[in-house]
């Protein structure tokens, strides 16, 4: 039943006769559907781990909440792993999934250059869903900021 509802929401299932006469179904790009049905890197790291940065962001207007975490190699500054948990629409889940794929293996400075417009373009998000890609960009920045704050605290405690 959930599959049928998901297909109907994503515009993949047969529309009812009422829906056909009143509105056209909204179609999402195949990348959104793919990341929604098969999200990459879902999960969580220990937020107390000094090598983990956690970004928790939300959009009160629509109720989407996104937690994105990065695991960083302290010596090289390279992001070795990333994961997310998102409560929200398919576009928010897809944006989170793409963000975790894009940050893995990159330097901290490099991931800060990822823009919401790039995520939105990659997923072909409709204008009404652009806030989802903005959340993903904000979550990346928040995770980096959290990691850097942990490093500063650790350095201050060791001196």
C-alpha cells in the first residue's frame, strides 16, 4: 500500500479519474525518485566522536528536518564518510542523499563550495522544492562548523 501511495505522490502511478480532470500529476526527475527509493548513506554516527561533525537544520514552513553528519580524517582534513537522517518530503530525502555522496572524499574547504543550486540542478527540482536543496547546503555548512568547533575545543583542552 505504501508503494502505491509513494507512486501516486511522485506521479508514477495511475491517476484517478478525478485527478485527471482537475489537476495533472506532478512528476519528479528520475534522480529524485532514485534517491528517494534508494537513499544512500542513511544512518548516524556518534555525535560525541571528535572526528564527527553534525549539522541539524530545518524548514519550519514545510516541516522538513535534516541531520547530516561527516566523519573527518583529522590529519588530512578529508571527509572519509557521511550519513544523514531526514524527516521530510522526497525532495528533501533526495537532496540529503546527494549531499552525502558529494562530500565523501573531499577536503573540508572544498565541500563548503557546494551550492544549493548545484544540488537543485542535479535533481531537476521544481521551484517549489528549492528549499530542500537549501537545507542540504545549510546542513553541510553546519556539519563543517560543528566539526571545527570540536577541534578548537579539543585544542584548547589539550593546552
